[in-house]
C-alpha cells in the first residue's frame, strides 16, 4: 500500500477551502475528501509494516493544535504543478511531526526525505501551465485559525483522474491544557 500520515482537517476548514477552490478559474481542484496536511509520506509498504506503523502511532500522545493557512505556493515542474496554501509552521505542528517521525523510525520505516513545508494542496495544473490566475485568487487568502484534533494514516491509490485516499486509522490529539 502507498501510505502517508496527515493532519485531519475539520469540516469547517475544508468548507472554507472548498469555497476558495470554487473561485479557481483553471486547474483540477483537490476533492473535498482529499484535503489534508501531510506530515510524512511513507511510500509503498507491505501489510506487516502497515500494522507496525499503526501500532506505533496508536500510543503517540500530543496536544491538539491550531493552524492558519495563508500564502500561496506552487510545487512541481514541467510534468505538472500543485498549487497550495502554506500552513504556519508553528512549534506544535513541528513537534507533532517530529514525534510521528520518531515513531516511524522506531519500527524501521524511513519516510521520504524532503524539507518539511507544511501546506494543503488545493489544485493541480498540467505541465507548466500559467498558475497566475490561481495565485491571484490565493493572494489574500487566509483560512483559520482552526483546530486540528487528530491525525490519520492514509492509503493512497493512484488513478488517471488523481489519487483516492482511504483513511485507515485516526489518532486523537489531546485537548490543549
């Protein structure tokens, strides 16, 4: 299975992002149910490893956190681009990610090694399409702050029209003190 771990976004946050996407003049919007903030991409993993990851994440304790999404970003290149809103890289978010990575390493899983740029992908463009119409919509966009009360383990299946994400398990974050 192709796995990743992501912050689950509240319905309120996804509704606000969906409203923003409705103003996009071009691109393929990320489906509502696929809106998330990736903490770690694990790639292809077998069933045994998936179970070990689940067991390790079940015991992780971390506080819930608030996020604000602001600032447009474009990822990718000549084979396609992703247009996203960046998340404030606050200390609780980075601490949660560090704890997730430590749990993954404890079961022998090495997540993809990329600089952590927390974001929510909102649309995809083919090739090197001109993203300026989307950037104009996102120029002053700010979503949040909104509460993130859980994170999840997802399986991702690639299809011609994009990825389908299936939530395999959800892990609660404890209320802030």
